């Protein structure tokens, strides 16, 4: 059922599914933040910044909507209902020439995305005016973790610490060591 909800929202234009996905994303964000300090913790942080993982411009044009950003905004609305100060900032973009991740192996996905995300200057400037923040990456599904790791790399390279990532679903991995949604990301090697 969750798979149908994600695919309907992302691939079939069933925009009403974005609200339900936003509620699920809010649960993952709450789970992450309830873990306390951890990586990316900023003393005195009162603002939670949700950063949607970017889609390629061509994909957004073809779909007619940025499904991940839409879901992230719905998640932020749900979190605000609980009294939190939550902002959605589209800090990241994907460089042209990045292949679609569908059908790629985990090794191919990592190579495809390595160094392909960058931080957009205007949203980055807005981030600096918010004061102490907790930055959470948001995506619909974590498959291999390559997209989230690249997003983390780009943000941390620009001086933005990442508290962790929240997703609404994760693909089943057959290898030991898979990471459930709503957990801190491993620290970058950069």
C-alpha cells in the first residue's frame, strides 16, 4: 500500500497522496529529533530545517510537480501542528548530466551522484539568517543511501551540518547493515 501511495504521488500525479506522505515524513522527522543531540546537533537550535532531496529539472518538468518538495512541505505543516518551528528550504540542486537512478546498481548509483549535488546560494543565505538550526534531509524512499549521502556531502562541504535524514519508506536490502528511515547519517569522510 505504501509503495502504491509513493508511486501514485511521484509518477501518476495523485497529488492528494502528498498529505498522507507528509504525515509519514513528519513521524520519521520526530523519530530522528527524539534521538537527542547526535550528529549535526546545534546547541540552542529551535528551528528545524527540512531539506528536500532535489530531483533533476527535466524530471520535475516531465511530472509537472516536484513531488519530494511537495511531500516535504506537507510534512512541515504536520510538524508545525505539533508546535514546532519548521522551515522547508530547497538548499540543493543536481548538476546537469546526472543519469536517472532507476535501474542502476548501488555502485552505479553512487558513481552517478558523486559530486553532482550543489548548494543553492539564495536558500543558503536564508539559512544563515535563521539562527541555530537542525537540518534534516527529506526523501520519499531510501534505496541504497547514495542520494542521501551525496546530499549530506554537498551540505556539509558548504558548512551546513546535517542532523540526519527522514524518509517515508526504505527498500528491502538483502545485505546486512541497511539503515531504517529517520536515523542519523554516517559522518562524511570529506
